[in-house]
C-alpha cells in the first residue's frame, strides 16, 4: 500500500469508527480484528491490510454501499473501476460545502450559467490572481449546477488544499477527489479509466487551482472528447490556452465611487465594502456604518482594490487598530494592511501572491507594468503606447496579459476602455524591498 493509500485508509477507518460511536476495543469485538491491529492501522503502523481484514472491519462498522467501497479503495483492495463508480454515484457526488455566502459576483455567476447552460460551451477557465476568489466562485457554480438537476460534481482540489475545497467533511468524496486528481495527472489507460467512470452521464468536473504546465491539460482534452456529457471548469492564475476554451477573467470586487461615500445605502451595497463589513462584524458585532465613518471605510476598501483576500486580512487588524489607524496604514502601505496578523494560516498573503504574479510576467510586460504603475489616473492602451514609445499592438497584448493576471483592472468611461494598475501592485512595484527586487529581476531578464 502506498503512502497515499495508507493516509486515506487510516483516515477513513478512524472517521467511520468514530461516526459509529465505537471505541477501538468495541470495534475489535464486533469485527474479530484485534485491538492492536486496529490501533496500528489507525496510526499507519500496519502496512497493506489483508482483504479479509478490510471485510471484517467493514462488517463490524456495518458499512454498506459507497462507504464500504471507499474503505476497500483506500486499502487498495477493491477493483478500481467498480469501487470508484460506487463512490462516484453516492448521493450524486455533491461538491464541497462553502463556509459562507458569495458576495458581489452576480454578473460572473450569470455569465458562467449562460456559458455552461447553453450546451455549446464545455470548457470554461476562470483566470485571475491568487486571492481574487476563483475557488469560491467555482464552488458556488458547482452547488448551483448540482442543486438544479443533481448533476454529479467531480471536485479536484489543488495540491495541498485544505478546508471545504478538500471535502474535509466527507471522506468518501475526499477519496474520490484524490483518485481523480491522480488520474488527471497521467494519460493513456488511467484517463480511459476516468472516462469510463464518467461515461455519457452529464457531469461537472472542477479542476481548482491547476497549473497549465501540468499533464492535466491533455487529460482534460481527452476526457472532453470521450465524455459528451462532461463540462469542465478550471480555475488558474493564467489561461490554459485550450482549443475551444472560454475565458472568464476574474477581477477584484467593485469598489465604491468616492463621490458616493456619503450615501450609506449605496456604500453598504458596494461588493467590496459589503464583504469587508461582513468580516468586521464577525470580529466586532457592534460595528455599524455611519455618516462619519463611511468615507474612511470606503477609502480602506479602495486602497485594498476590493481584493477579497486583502479585505479579509485587513478586517482582522480591526481587533487591535482603530478605524483611523487602519486608514493611515492603508494610505501609507496597503500591503501591510493586506497581510494577516497571524502567520499560522496555510494561505499565502497578498504580497506573496503579487510577487508570484509579477515573476510570471515576460520582461516586456514587467517593464510596462513598472511604467504604468506611476500613473495616478486611469489610462487607455493608446496612452500606454505613447508613454512607452512602443507599438499599439505590442502594448495591447501586454495590457491583455496584465489584465488576465489581475495586476491591472479594466473599466469603462463614456464607452471607452480605461485601465489602472491595482493600488496594491503599485505599492509593490515602488517598494524598495524583496518584492521590488523581484520585479527588477523580471524586468531585466533577457
């Protein structure tokens, strides 16, 4: 049994035993498997449990259907195709459960619904920088699709994912996701196995946080050709560039217009402000938006560009900072406010995500970003071309790449497209620190 199998087996065995309300001693009495053997299996000390041991444990736990199949599969003692199908069919394979409501993504949800609901679009890629909310949007879409027609959802989390996206509350689905993730990174017979699992059944496959340089790309194309009912949603920091791929660039949440800072109703409905307030009220339930503090709150959210991860981190600082102190920090160094107070979490902070986004740029794109970061007002592609003395097509392609990676926000003024470098990215580019050095290395790369 591989290390992966060992970890999944001991997790399932311990989970099913506890859900049955049994101690190790009680399970030993019901299954006739020794207490020592059960303890060793749960601790990962025992290797490759025999088929009969797995059967006795399943009988003692009174497991049936997909739970029995999942235990066999985790032990490497079940027929892969049959056990996978039993787990896949369980409860129509629901997606993971989100931990909170989705805020401010109505337009994106409608666009995704139109693309996948038309029956003509089968591969949609949600692209944007880390922390913008790609996973949360895909999770909402998966729940909508599953709830509408009980369509099974194969949710494949990014490597090392934790929390709801990893099916932490459903070990059977976590096992299925792990197997599908492994199959997607291969080709040939392994992909055929997954195609056989899906068949012609209408299915949504969500590949969350996938790297386009991985073998996943070819596997997904093979599956789409083999499974006519399959729809695929990929979330990534850069597009896969598949034939027939439909892109949905995900920008940060909309921020309020400074001219409307005195309008409390409008400010409360602003997506970025609404999300920030929801985080703040979990920490300080008594906080209320008033005419006196509204402009300060709006300014903080604008300084953080409406980036969901930055808004969440900034709300955490409200436990020790006053609103005025937070506003001063946001004006001086919004990246400091976007870093969570505790470094114990598994998610990277905004600065690290921005550095990664800049490091992925081509030298010409990085140079353009550095020049445009100095502009305080929104600009057009024509303005950028004049400023850099480059051809319009070259600048347009570079701006396109910056928008896809989330470093530049697009807006529309009087029917004309305008762009602006994110405030957080501007501070990163101008900072004389490690992040600034990373940009310089990228700009000077040959």
